C-alpha cells in the first residue's frame, strides 16, 4: 500500500459523535477566518458498564513479553511453539514486543469470551525498511476471523468474537523484522470501545483515542511538516468490509525547528492543494483548520489539518483518508464508506487534544 500510495501521488503531481464540530467555510479567500469551538472531552469515570458502552482504559502494566535488540550479528529467535499472551490484572490491552525473520511463522494465543470486542495490530520499529506483516487470526475451533476473504490480505483486525475459546494470531513477515510491537486489545464484556491515552514524551501533550485505532509505523509519504510522533491507523474491520474505504490514519507531530515554527500555520501541498477554512479552539488553544484532497486512477485522498504555533513550537494534528471509486470494483457491488461517521471518529480524537 505504501508503494501504491507513492505511485499515485507521483501520478497526481505529473497529471495535474458525541463530539461535534461546526465547519465554517469562508465565502471567499479574503473572507475573515471563522472560529469554531470543540466541546472538551471528559473520559467516562463511571464503573457501570451497560451493554456496549464506552470506557476509559486503565494504563496497562509493562508487557509480559519484552524484546531487547542486540548487536546486528545476533541471530533471530526461532520459536515454533505457541506463545500465550496474558494481560496484567485489570488490563484491557497489551503490547507484545518481538522479532521475526523472513519465512518464519510466529503464533500467539489469547483467551477471550463470546461477544467481546478484540483488536489486533502490529507496529514496526523505525529500524529497517517498512514492510507488510501478514497475519491470520483463527479460533481454536478453526473459525477464521482474518483475513476476511481467502484472497485478501490482513494486517490488522477488529471485531466481535464469535465464541469463548483461545484465539490464535499467526504472523508471517515477508522480510526480516527485527523489532515490532504486537498490540492485542480485548474490551470487557458489554464494552464496545475503550479509550486509550497518548502522552507525548517530548512535550506532555495528550489526547485520547479508541481501540478502533492502533499505533503503526507511518507507511505514507509526508503529510505533516515534521516527522509524526505517533501515527494511528483506523483498523475497524467492519468499516472496510464491502466498502470503498482503503485506509485511514491520524497523525500528531510537534517541532521546535525555527523554520517549521515560522511557517507553522501556513498551507502547503502535502498530497494535494490545501485550503484554509478558518480557526478552531481546541481546549483553549487556537488551531488553523485547513483541508486538501487529490485524486488519480480511481483513488481519492482527503486530508484534514489542524496546526498551531504556541511558545515556539509547531503542533499538527492531521488525518488522511484514502478511498477508491466504487466503479473500480465492478461487477462486484461496493458501498460508499460512511464518511460522516469516520470524520466524527477523527474529530473525537482532536477534541481531546490538550497542549501543556
């Protein structure tokens, strides 16, 4: 997908919720920028868990699996056994750190109950080239959850579990992967989504995201003015199945580089022409809101950017949505993805952004 994305961007350059936000578009480029306000988000504190409600996850203890990268000459571990994943007490998600060699198969197991929501994703280290790490998720009874179709790839999965049993997560990388984190999240019974907090190690800036998103290594060309601190992929399988949605990401970055800070809120063309729509207030900080888009070969890319310069630092919250023309799938009938619902999920993240 990374290389397809790069090719399409080159083609373009050559060929030419609960959380609500009111987007106001200026009537003309010279119109005064409009200001809108995000409603601050307060994570739920109630311990009551009615059927399929949201809750805030308790930060997990350190993972029970740990991998420390040694010298480059250190051989990869070869382990044909199934590695069980055990959550810490009251834990609802866990990052398992490991490494794999091309051609190896590594299988993990995790126990869960019928009706629970589970999500599985992989974040690669920035060491080495980005690569695809195919996975297969099956129940102990042989039920295949991922990939959804035999001829389809699977690099992440999220859905409702069909039975109480052990679930097997099998990874088969296509090249050596020296360091990665396998994230497995299982929501408590009756909980549809859990909220996870990200806190920037650089500035203390924080925001919340649900388990419908997961940290990944950035597979895209630059869409932010500085290297993202964190990239979250939208991994809810149901939103992709039978629709024209291809991929979606949320990115957060910050930089104190003087050249970036000086032009922090100015529009740029990172993936498509960018238009400033106005300003928004996010928890007491004013951000410039702009949007851009690009299309080529039946692919459509949409970007939404929020940027703010504060105390000598440039902050960016950006989301990128890649969809495909439904006509590209004919004669198979594919539905348009629910754009309004997806935008609302992104805005829910942005509304929790707190800069310190």
